[in-house]
C-alpha cells in the first residue's frame, strides 16, 4: 500500500458494501467477513444447460431443459441472487454505484469467472431499450462484460444485437400481447456476422432466463454456433 493510500484509509475508512460496517482495509471486495460468509456460490450438482443448481445428486438436465425451453446452449452464474450479491447488484444497477461493480467483479474473479468459458468469438451484453439506457445512463450488462472479461475486451460488441423501441406502448397491451411485443423487440444487425460464431451473452441476473432465451433465439435464427450466457447472479 502506498503512503497516499494509507493516509486515505485513515481519513476515509472503507465500509462494507453489504452491511456498512467499518473495514480495516480498502481492498476489493469491500465486504466484511460476515458478509463474505453469506455468499452463496453456484456449484455442482447443476443443470448442464441452464445452470440451475440442485440440492443434491449429480449434474442432470432440469425439466425446463429436457423440454428444450432455452435457445442457448449453456448458462452459468457465479452466485445465487441473495445477500450480499443482491444489494451489490441493486445499488449498482438502480443507484449507479459503480464501486459495487468493483466488489462484484473482484468476487466473480476470485470465484473463477475466467475459467467458466472457452474464448468466444463475440461477447454481447444484453441490450437495453434506448429509453431505459437514457434514463439509467449506462447498460449494466456492458459494464459487467467489460469488468468480468477484461482479457476479451475486443470481443465485446454493442452494435450487433439491439433492442428496438417497442412500437406499441407496453402499458396498452394485454399480458400475451406484451410478451409478443417484447419478443419482436430484439434483432441482430449484420446477420452474416453470426454464422457459425461462438457467442457469449452477458446479463446481470438470470431470473427466468426469458431475456437470455430471446437473445439466443434471435442469434440462433441468424446462424450463430455455440451460444453461452453469463450472469454474475442467479435467482432460484
Ligand atoms: Zn458486512
Ligand atoms: Zn436447465
């Protein structure tokens, strides 16, 4: 630690980003030992396709994947969407607290994100609707892709998979029409770019998998080869 960093630590002691207790260090991840102990890593046994973990037994396809519900080949997450990961992601995504992303990235790196995937041809952050992007000011999936895959920066593209402005306001539609409206909202630019390509999609949380499935469906139609998905967190 440099002298400047040492003085900074004395004047502005770092706080745990999970419970706000004062820390005796300023290294990432900024979490105290109690919050670190709460982390729930996603481990085997799990579904080799969608990555949902099981309480016991061996790896096997889950019911959804047996029915071929998802268009991607493989989705992997690092942690369950529980505390302190949930708070880190919420404060990063909705509060614009980029320091939370540093902690999240440090945790993901320590947990071996770099070894989860073979080098893809393209890394595509799940695109935001332009209005959402304007109001939030950043695409959380792009920032996650950049920070979790620094060695593959040149593979990250935001110009190939886009989310169109929905033609009909969602609020005026029924549930089914809403789903169809958002289905049509994703499309690829330069379809020839995808033929046989190994694509890694990046999003923040795997909840139902519907968004990643929609992205993968569009890519599949454009002729993509292997399609994988990474989210730091996974809801159960
Ligand atoms: Zn804490
Ligand atoms: Zn599955």
